[in-house]
């Protein structure tokens, strides 16, 4: 079965090599060095505080509320749910969690720097967690994606591992053709990353693997590098470990000499997996982009927060009369123009008038309305406005403002497509906010459809649901 995953044929070239043939392709010895240095340094640091820390797993007992959540399969244990702890742990230590009666509950990765103190790998009965454990989990997810995209000859970019939602908390992995991008949301994965990257690269036949970091994990890593790591191990450069773990570093495989090209639903895109947003592209909007294509025929389309023009390109192939890509980033809009060039052989793309507009979306929407410009279809796909709970009210205010501004440039009978990628904003609050803002503007929304996550971004727990989108007609 492993060979069948690595040997799939399609429009992307000849059959890939088998699992056994691929094993020697990529050199991940750097990951072994990273794990050894990380474990060595954190062991010294922890041992200085607590001699037990360097030799044992962390054992924890939790309160009643945390116990209930873990029994229901929740993937996080928060620091305030811990009643007793055996000793100070290191980032990446295994934490064994017991209930109030000392019965085993779960096992996960310990992170002393995060309010999410343990990210759960396994619930239920005790089980060994080692390289074989991670390999089995990765294999199961790779096989699932192989089946999911088995009949899709026009797509070779998708999510392979969706973090907490698939038993790999704090880690996501995306595929862009022969490039894998692994993004970490906690430093706790560092001692174990090799056990994920090696089998994943073998199963997919990847040519390279890139490492990305979340902002929170980057702060934790930089803080550790500045305050704890320099000079701890004799003979090492003070900044050696941070350099090896820089955001966008190549963990193994062929060096990149330009953007990565990939296919999505028969369209050719490029992305920058080392510096682009998220892991380089917004793969979670694939299905919504296809819906926009089906609506765009003969219409003037405005794509706000366009990034590299995903919605714009789909609209063009769908027969849009004109497309405007609006974004604040000049490099993103340049990539959008190149994405149109990659697809000039498609009649709709070749014939559409595509305009890029570099501007703040809020200000530009008001200016477009003042100038009398309007459109038949408007896409609003902003970044997350609420990374913390305290930002929710402000985010809802921003969504309301964008609704009013978007309706100001939308022709009567036009289509509004509006998405949110903030997990802090519930679907009910998001849709209610948009409807209320539209009513205040005197243009109530007539819903066509509400959408959520695509199949390669499954939701396994309540907080894992972040994407919601509305398709509506507006009188």
C-alpha cells in the first residue's frame, strides 16, 4: 500500500519512486542534530531547576473540568487544569495525564511556555509513543489523502496533516506538488519532528521539506534562543540552533530556485513556501474558489484581500468579463499577475481584463464607491481579525464595516461572498453580524449557501472550526 501512495500517476509526470527507493533520496540528518541539541540544551536547563526533569516523563493529575474534556477527546490540556505535577518539564517531554483517582487519561507533548500546557497525542489506554507510533499516524493520514484526491487529476496541492483535528496537535503539513511544508505551533515538536518528516516525505515522494513557524512558537523559540541557549554547550556558536530553525528553512531535499508551481482544479498557481502567508497559499478556500467560478460568468468581479489572486483566477476561467484584485501587498499582487500568466492558455483567462489594485481594502472600497465603480460579484476574504478573545468585538465591528463597504460597490442583484478564518468568531456570530450590517444598509442578504471546511481540513473539535463563508444575493 505504501508503494501505491508513492507511485500514483497523473498529469504531473511519471510514477514516483516506491517507498524503499525513496528512503535515501532526502537527507534529514539536520533534524537528528536539531533534536539532539534541543534535548541536550533543554535537559541541562531543566536539570538545573529539577534533577528529575532530565530523566522522567512529566506526570500530571488534572481537575474535574479538565478530566471531563479529556474524556471527550479534547486535544488540549490547559495549565490551569493541572492539580499536581511530578516535576518541571522540558518542551517536547511526554506528559502522562491521570485523573483524580490516578487512572490513565491521556498522553501528549509538554510545553512549559504555553498556556496549552499539553497537546494530546493519545487518549484512552496507555500505549507506547515512539518513532513507530508517529510513522503509523502519518501513514494513516497520507493514505487518507491519497484516497481523497485519487480521482482528482487536476490537483496536487492539499493539506496532509491538519493538526489537532487529526491527532497531531500543533503541527500541520501541506503539499505543493513535490514540496512539503511543515508548520509548527509549538516548540514541543522539535525532539520528535524527524519521526514525522521522514515517513511523510517517503510516502509522498517529496523532493524537499520546508519548516514554518507560527508567530507564537517563533516568540517562544526566539526567547529561548536569546535567554537560555547561547553558550550552554561548549564549542557551539551562540545562534547556531536558531539559524537552523529559522522560519522558512529547508529541512532536507533540493534547494528552491524560485516559486513552487502546483495545480489546483486544473489551474496553475505559484507560491512561496518559505515566506508566503500560512504555508504559502490558502488551500482551505479551494472549494469556495470553485463556487465563485460557477457564479462569475459574464460578470464584473472584485476580489478584496486578493493575496495572490486565487478567487480572481477562478472567476476569470469561469467567464468573468473583468476582474479586479485588491490587496495591500505589492508582492502578492505581482504573484497574482504571474498566476494569470501561468494560465493564459485558458480562453477565459486570456480574454478577461484583469486589474490589480494595491490599497487598504477599507479605504479603497469607500473610494471605489465614491468614484461610482460597481461590480456584479464581490469577494471579501480578510485575514483573521481576532487572534485573542479580547479582539472578538473589534473583529465583528470590522466585519460589519466591510459588509457595508462591499454593498456600496455591489450592483443590485449582485453576489456577495464573504469569509472569516477566525476560530474566535463563531459561525452564528459571524453570519448574524453580516445580516445585521446588511439590514442597516437597507440591502438584506438572501442566502444561497453557507460553507465551512473542505475535506482535507477536517474538524475534530469545537475550536478547530475556523473557516466559514456565506454566498448571498443582494437586492
